C-alpha cells in the first residue's frame, strides 16, 4: 500500500512538471519584450502602477505607519485586475487598494496551452513608499530599478518580490461541483454567511464549493493566509496543493495528508495515531468533477474508545471497527491497523441538477447531531441526486448498507440492506426554512434485491412499503425547521417519527411503540460582539426503541454503528459548543451532559431496553412503562478542548493539542464501557478533512 501511494504521487508530480508551460499576463508596454523578460516586465509595471496611483490614507501617515503589506490580487482570464485580499487592519487602506486595482488597464491574460487562464499574485507594498524609475530590460535579463532614497541600483526580484502564488488558479476546486470536506468547525463559518442570504439551504451536507462561493468568497478567505515563500518547499508547506495541474477543460490536484498524533489517557494507555493519506480532486470540462482519498492508518486510542471499537467488531475474526472509519486488524498486540478510502464522481448537467455517485458519508441537519442522517458511521456506497429550483432544494439519496453481525453472515458474506431517503428543503420566507424527511430500509428478502419502486424520486415511500407488504421494510419520517432570529442568531430543530400510536401519545403510561426523537438548538455568530466567536447550544432526546425493528436487518444502522445519532436510542443530552479563531489560531470547546439507558446483558437480564438500534425490539421488558434512560442507566459528562494553528489552508493542515475529560457511570458495566473517569491528552499534526466523534 505504501509503495503504491508513493509511486502514484511521483507519477502525478512528474506529469505536473511537464504540464506547467504557460505565459505571464502582458501589459501593452511589454508587447515587444522577449518572452524571457515578460515576468520581470509584468512585475515592474504592477509596481509602478501601484506606487504611482495609490494614496496612502492620512491616518497611516499621522501614525507614522511603517511596514510591508501583502496584497493578493488576480488577473482574470479576461485580463482584468481584481484585489482579493490586503493583510491590514486599516479599512481605509483596503478600500484604497481596491480602488487602485479597479483602475488598472485591461491587459492580455496569462495563457496555458494557448488558452487564457486566471493567475494569482502576491505583491508586497512597502509603506512609506519609495519612488521607482521606469523599467528597462537589460540584455542579461537583469531588471534594474533605481531607488531614489538609497541612490543605488538593485535587482528587481530583491526589491519587488512580486510572486505568482500558484502559476495558475491557486484553489481550482473553489469553482467546481466538488464537495467541501465536512467538519463542524469549518462549516460554522460558512453557515453564518448562508444564514444572512435570502435563499440558502443549510441542512444537507457536505456543501458544494460553487454554491458556497455565491455567499462566501472562499479564495479571498484562504488568500489572507498566503505567505510570501519563494522556495518550492515553502510554497507547498504553507500555501499550495502539492500538485496542481490545469489545462484546457481539465484540472486536478494531488495532496499528501497526515494525521500524526500522540497522547495518553489517565488509565495508563499511551495513545497514538499514524495516518498517511493521498487526496486527488479534479474536473473535466465544466460539468464533471471527481474526488478520491486513500488513508493508511495505525492507532491506539483512549481506553473507552478501544473498548467500544472492540464491542462493535465484525464477524470474521477482525478485532474491532474503528468508529466512523472501518474494520481494523491487530498490530503490536494492543493497537489497530485500519485502512479507509472514499471517492465520488459528480455530474451537473445544468444549474438545477447534480448527480453524485460515491463511497462516503452524508449529513442532514443544522445541528452538531442529526436525528435523520449523520456522518458518525463508517462510509457506504450511495447515489445522491440534488434538484434546485425557486425556493426549493430537493435531495434524494439511495444507499447500500451492511450488517456485519455474526447472526446475519451467510457463507462468510455480510448481509446487505438498502436505504432510500428524500429531503425537501423549503425557504418559506427569508427567515424561515422547513424541511421534510422520509426514509425506508429494506433487504433482499424473497430475493427482492434493490427494489426499483424506490427509484421514483417523487413517490411517498410509505405507500410503496405498504404496497409491497407490511413486513417489507422500515420507514421513518421527519420534520425540520430553521428560523433566523437575527443577523447573528438562528434557531433550529428536528422531529423524527419512527412509529406512533396517536391514542397513546397523550398517555403517561409509556407505550413502547411511540418512537420518536426531538432536537432543539441555537447558533450565535460573533457572540456578544466578539468577531469570530461562535456559540452553539443543542438538546437531543430519542425515545427507547427508536430506529430499531423486530426484523434483524431492518434497523437504522450500518456496520454495527447507528446511522443517525451515534448514541442510538433511549437517551437525552445537552451540548454546548464554543469556537474562536484569530488569524491562523483557533480554539474549540465542547461540554456534553447526558443520560442513556443501556441493556444489562448480564446473563440474568437479557431484555432490550431500547438503546441499541440493532437489538430486536420484540425482546422488550414491557409494552408499557417505558421512559428515556430506562434499563442500565448511565450518566455521561464529556468536556473537550482543542487549540491549534493553521499551517496550509489549501489542505487544512493544522498543528493542534487537546484534552478530553469523560465521566461515565452506569448501574453496571456494559459490554462496551465500564464505570470510569478518564482524561485523554493528545497533540499532533493533521490534515483536517472530516468529523471524528469520540463523545459517546
């Protein structure tokens, strides 16, 4: 595996070196300059235009401001200049820079394979200004600029240091139909801008780059972190994709990722994770995009994580399933080796439709948790169709899932089941959004296979399930809502119905089949007037036996993990989240308080109390008297803090350190967790591209 990834990287990188044949933008003044002098002439013209046209704001002069300000700008494929970012706290200076670049002349754009392309640059502007004499290209390709104050000649590259930040689009993915890697921290930034838009849909994740760019300038946001690095290693470490190839009607990038961390928990377990990964993204023409990621990982985690991973191990002899990742095998007698991959192809025939076929995860909801579909389980095969029109965003997802428990394995093969779901998001007003959710699960009973009845994207799944037989599947329905209380505050919620008996709904007798879940939450952006401070509060509760079924393979789960909330059923929890960013620094904090009812499984009491979605709900203790937290009740408290530093915005490479405290106190030890108070400290370097949940 390692040799294969290395060979692939070297092959793609060698291709990229051959493909980078292009031409700099050309000013009229540079038309007669030799090709070898074009870059220097372009640099000189930019410097002259900026220094001659800019008027330094009086406030900076009064304060005696002296520094070098980096200006990130773009020359479009039409030859127009556009200022993207100015790393200065002075708004007046930013406005002045924008004015200057808006008044630049239109020039011949950069070209790649004789086709016009966009090109990004970084220009260091020294304040106070120094005057520059007109540029003259010498025969030795050495550009001389005379600086009046110094009265000496110096090379242009030493004085101007005008660097092309990418040799092409630095972030080509930003205009694509690719999915933005889903992490709650990153998406909390996007959601603020989407919430301020008149027509935004925020429930279905991951988002698409092109859609987010309508509300939030991704390139500008990342460009502010660009460092003025001249060396290949410096640019790749701090600014760029490892490989970035762009041609006529195609592009692709290749990145090497890592998640290297070490730590220790209070139960004397030395923890580590060692992930090496390769990430390939690309596009063909305007309508087709593709993405593939390959992870090779070894790790040992906090004791409670190891215990849970082993409690959900698959049939076949493998010792564990790493939650959210995949099947693991033993290494070092007390650690795990767990390879993972995901990939998809995205096709958009028009602005109204997108088709996505892949192996990965999806999420439906506005909260930290989801009662409909979350990304807490391992990846699965799916086909997703998104339809957008007027005030509606309609999503259909079809999935192929696996049950890997021993009782469902036939001839060494895991049992397959299928899931079809649709979610209609409706922007009722500028402030109110409603969502309607429906899903149905079925398997290959009577050699049924994938039921084509569920391919109809418009039909109600309950009617299909009824027509194919009362025991032919398991359906769920749901309603979600989001209300923008103010510019910086939004409220959200979900109601999930698995099964309901109206005559028992108002009864206090605890009818077992009233199976439903409720979520209520709020988000506060720029909390209390503090820029980049994000606060979130959320409450979730799910009744016993929700998501479960009396047919072995009709539960709402995959690979021994719940598909919705990772606690399954029979619980309530309250979560508080705070996030803060300052330049490249960030801090994320989370507090969780909850109560969940587990089964005893002690040889004497073998009943299902409704917390395990994979348990047969016919094996319940009673039809009545059921309540949240029943059974082997556990009180749970989790506190988590992580701080870090962003290194490379192209791949979200971060240096981080964190501490996690967990208190878990059941009546009796469960098959996954014992009564414990544990503290887990970690630090490391990671390419942060997905959510990884350890709060169970």
